[in-house]
C-alpha cells in the first residue's frame, strides 16, 4: 500500500466510525419511537391484527439493537411506561374528598385496578401472543438482569428497572408453572439439536465430548428435561440421574468411565439393565438453561417428576439422593485465612496446627500465607502427606460453612439452600469426591449428599422455610459443632 493510500485509509476510518455511531444513535431513537407508537394503541379501538403487526415490528427491531441501545430502550420502558402515579394520586385524592355511593365506588375501584397495572404489562401480554414471543420475553428479562448491576442503586431508574424485572418475572412465573411444562426423557435417539444443547448447558459438570454425552444418556443413566410448548426444542432445566446400588460418595464412575456401574457394555440396550443393581437414584447435575427464568421454581418440580417417573420403572429403588457441589466454599475459606494472616483469631485453637507446622518449617510464626498458597494452587492434592493433614480441618470448616454459616437465616451455600427448601436432608459430606480442577477449585474436592426421604420432604421443607431449621446428619453436625471459635 502506498503512503497516499495509507493516508486516505486513515482519514476514512474516523469518518466510518462517526457514521456507525450516528446510525446507532438513530437506531436507539427509532426504537423509542416504535415503543411510543405501540403503547399509544393501548386504549384505541383497533384490530388485534394491527396491534400484532406493530408489536412484532418492535420486537424485530429490538433484536437488532446494540447493547447500549437496548439499555436505553429498557430504561425508557421502565420509567415512562410504568404505573401512572400522578393519575393514581389524583383519583385517590378525589375519592377521599367526595361522598360516593356504592355504584360510584365500584367504578372508582375499577379505575384504580387499571391504574395499578404498569402500562408495559399490556405490551408483555401482546408479545406473549406472538410466535416465539415467550422466548423473546425470557431473553428480554435476561437483558434486564444484565442491566441491573450497572445502575446506581440510589437513582430512581434503578427502582424502575427492578419493578420492570418483577413485573416480567411474575408474568413468566404464571406461564411457566409446572402444569404448562412437559417432562421429556432424553436418549441417544433424541434429536441431535436437543443433544447438542444438553451438552452445552451442563453448568455443574461440563460435558467434554460426544462420548461422554452418550454415557450420560446410556445404561444406568437418565437425563430429563422440562420443555415448554412456546419454546419448542429448548430444554429449560436439565437433570442428570445415575442409577446405582447405593448412595455414592464420589463422582468416580458417574461422569467418567470408571466404577462398577460403568463397566456395563455401553452398546447394550437400556432394557438389559439389571434391576438388582438399581437401588438408589442419584441426582448429580441440575442446570437451568435460561437466565431469564431465574427465580422461577422449576428444578424442584423436575426432581419430583423424575422420581415419580423412575420409581414406576424401578420400584425397588428406594434411596433418593444428590451428589452436589459446594461452589463457593473455597472462596469463603480463603477470605478467613486472609484474616488469620492479619493476626485475627478466626479458627479454633489447634485446628490447623499440624498443617501449619508442616508448612512453616523452621518459622516460629504460623505460615498462613503458605497455607493459602497451597490451597489456591491446588498443589496440596499432589502431596500425599498434605492430603492426610488437610482432611480434618477442611472437613470441619466445610461442615461449618454448610450447616452453620447463614444468609438471612438460611443456608449460606446456594446449592444447600435449594435442596433444603425442597425438603432434603443434609446427609453426608464426602472427602475427595470431585478431584477435577473445577472440583478442587470450588470446594477442595468435597461434595455433599442431600438425601430425599419422600415421606418427610414436605415437613422438612416447611420447617426450613418457616423456622430456618436444617435437618442434618450426625456426621456434619458433629464436625461443625467441634469448632470453638467463630468462623
């Protein structure tokens, strides 16, 4: 390229950027005009066909917007088309000062009902009637949830966006109630598009390849999903189940080819499973696939439906349990080790003595920084002596984290809170249950069994939700109460 052509290129690039920015601004303004145009139809006498076309155009345009313009659109929607507070206040003011009979009072109540509903609720209901409209609303809520952390909580628009989020969540909660969901069992013969999504969506134990996926839907394994008629071919929640002889304490043999249950020839048909080997149902992975459905109870019902499905197939299976991760334990632990580094008495006397002596060598003071380093790097797992030395203090701290540590009175750990709300028992803490890099990084390799006793689940759930009472096994209770200092 000649120097002259280079100069032309350099001069042209800012112009192109300016043109692009100008177009984006125009697109943002156009979206707001479209929004105003659609919502102006709310109280007009107009055909449903005309409304549908306008709403469809708005949705199509929104999908083309860049993130910045989507945020502008959402702020406009949340602030300008929420509840009309001035009109609402005016009616309340008039009602307080007028003597009204029962007939007039009923009319006022009707007006109040209308005014108490945000204007955008009308838009959402019309979007829901479109083909793929429900999916659009799920994705729209994802955009809203992504916007919330960017806002200043002290500004009015923050509250308006939160109200918008609540409104759309309440609508989706009705549309995605369990009666409208379809339970589907996924097999190797399921459509390729579904299998591909199953392999993509596992957030607990990511599926590496098609070989592992085939194992997940093969003999002594089950995979269930919820789907919705308005989102065909889209799994909403995915549950993986292992059919085993007992409640297992390790991922070995579930997500890998090791273990007794996986020694079966994978080419054999499911009908050749030996019922005598199936005494327990282990729920080892449950993943929600749609961020826009966060806060809407689906996983609980999927577990219950899967149990009901499987016990009709294998009535001899009487033990129901999870093998669950502890996703934020190590983060919690490292924060406390940092406090110990500063000289705070965080841990009970003697809990870490043997480990610190081993790591501190000739130092007189405990080497908390070295302890933090070996845990963060996962290097302890490659040292047999450290594995033995760390087992007790890590199990003690993890039991405390699961059973004693609270957030607003409930279990601090999100996975624990989910299963306890569903009525499970915190049944067993397992050492070196998941020694994958992910498992070591999340929880120093530990996992938990949350056991479901069907006849007790409802009472357990009620006791936890109302009284914050955790039904726990002796092992975890003993480990957690062995502490004498506040963690």
